[in-house]
C-alpha cells in the first residue's frame, strides 16, 4: 500500500523494540538548556524522525540548584562530569560545557567507554581533534559536531553528504556573528571599531573579553573543521593564518564602500595545485555579492564543488536553541547508527593518508589574492606619484582613484590584480618610504568569491 512519505515522517511511531537513545549531558548552560528545551518540546516529532526516542537521563552541572530548575524531575544530576563520561548505561555523551582542558579528558573517557560523543565545542576539536577522532576510530564510535561550526547552518552535513560527489575547490564563510555585527555597525552607522565593539557587548553579542572573536581565533577554529571536511585533510589549526578586526579603521570601511565593496571577516580554505590556503582575515567583498549582504550576527558559508558549482548556506550565528538544533540533529544521526557497520558510517576526519601527504598548508607569503591599498599622500597630486611608483615595481594595478575628501587628508585608493602576499608586502614596505606618502599604508585582501 502506498504511504505518503511526508505524512509518514510525522505519524509513524518508532518501533517498540528499539529502545530510546540514552544520553548524558555535560553542561547545562546556554546550549545545554536549549538542547533540553527543544528535545522536550519536540520529543514526538524528533523520535519519529530518529526511529527511536532520545532521552537525557543524567546531567553534569556546576550549579545543581540551577540545573534542577531546568531539567525538572526524572533526570539525575551530578557535579562530577567524569561520572557522566563513564556512566555504564549511556549511549551518547553530549559535551556542551566548553573549554579545551577538562573537556578533552571527558570526551576521551567517554570514547574509551564506548560512547558516541556529540559536541558544539569548536576549540576542543580544532586543537585536539586529531587525538579525539583517532580514539573514536579505534573504539568504533562517532564524534558529531554540527553545532561547533556555524550554529544552525547544517554545513558539516552538507559537506559530508549533500556534496559528497564533489571535489571541493574552496570554502569561504562569515562564521563569527560577533565580528559580523561589529562590521555591520561600522558600515551602517559610521562607528569606529571601539564604539561598535562596545555596542556589541552592551547587546550581548560580544563577551566581556571578546579576544577569541575579534582576533579571528573563533573563526579559525571553525575554518579548521570546515577544511578537514572539505578536503579530507587533518586538523591544522596551528597553521591557520588568522587576522582579526582590531586594527581595522572606519576610514577603510568607508573607502571600501566608495569602491563598490564591503568589508567582512572571512574564513577561506582554498585548494591550490601547490597546497591549501587556510586563512581568516578582514577582506573586501563586492557589494553586489550575496556574502556582502550577510549582516548583523548572521553567518553564511559558500562552497565551490567541481560538479555542484557554488552553493550557499545562511543562518543564525549564535543562540541557545539555534545551536541546540544542530546538537539534536547530531543525536538523531547517532540514533540512526544502530545496525550500521562502522565502515559505512560518516567517516571521521583526518585519516586519508593520501590526502594528508598531498595537501600542505601554503605559507602566508605564497597566498595569492587581489588587494586593496589606502595610501595617505601629502596632496591630491600624489596619485600620479603613487601610480608611477606601483608601475615601476610591477605591481599589477586594476584601479587607482582618490578617496572622497575626509578629515584624514588626501588618500589614494588602489585595487590590485591577484598577486602573492609576499610580493605585496615587499611593495608596501618600499612604498611606505616614498616622499609622496604621508602616513601608514593600509592593506586588505579582496575576495571576489567567483563561481
């Protein structure tokens, strides 16, 4: 008899023979509490889609009184996270406490005790993922981490499943909501970096210590995971060239607009014949490009596959239930693993020997891109001197113009054709001492993100 697949998704009751997936959670803060709420609210629908129920049976928390108010009756509580990691009756441990020290120990203990792990902890995986994934491989369990990369955007699943037929050429994304909010305010309201950061902190988009966000470290953690999924390479966080937005001036945001661009903090992983680029930096994006219209705290990731072409994924860059959505999606994937041979599961990262040998990370000097230069000059006539000097140094110039008049004085704006970063650095260093130049030369990369 024909059964409508959409209707059956919501109405078929999971088999009574298939017991519920038993879950222990470490951490019941923003992400943990959101996960508990969504699981409780949508329990029947999630169970129908997973083919079995999903039950949180024990939670580890520092503040047990607060945790009791969230989980209610029927869920055991402990202040000993290792008790959850080694609990004999659990199938899965969800680690949402954060950090890289104790969290590493909990996750490795859970794996050693034969438990699958779901985590939203990008720092943990970026820094210790090689060890964690190798342990998971040895013990035949899964480590799932959709919530660690771009919150509600299912980009890990897209790379591993939806785009599995493709040779991925590049991945580029706005993957930090805090910095994107700051850059949006700098553009829309003409704020300088400090004022925009203060507004982000007042609204809760930035932490009291925002270093991980504004220095590009958070984005580098996420790019590490994206590159590993896209290229089958090991986790190379230490090799990511990360540059934040703390030195970005409002003048450059305004000058970029004059040239038809917007500044975004981009994470870029690009496959080249000679290796892989892994970099996070503020960059100019054409104002008409979709990525230029990702504003506020939103995230977006673009992927170029040889068969699919360019695809784009957009969604919230932060949030309790937004992250919970990804955590529960991972739990559903784990729930569906029953009876599936380990070799047929979604593969762990970093164990393709040929990929590890073939894909080296390019040094910063070898990375090629177009560039933006803002050159302060003593007078508007300095544009001729700067243009002539760049030609004499064989810098491939696409466009030279004067910035709109501003309090900072005359500014020459330059867009180059793609060139190696090392060559650009040498040219800028030499240009700095030119007699027509009146101050520090500002530079930014230009990313066209072409199909």
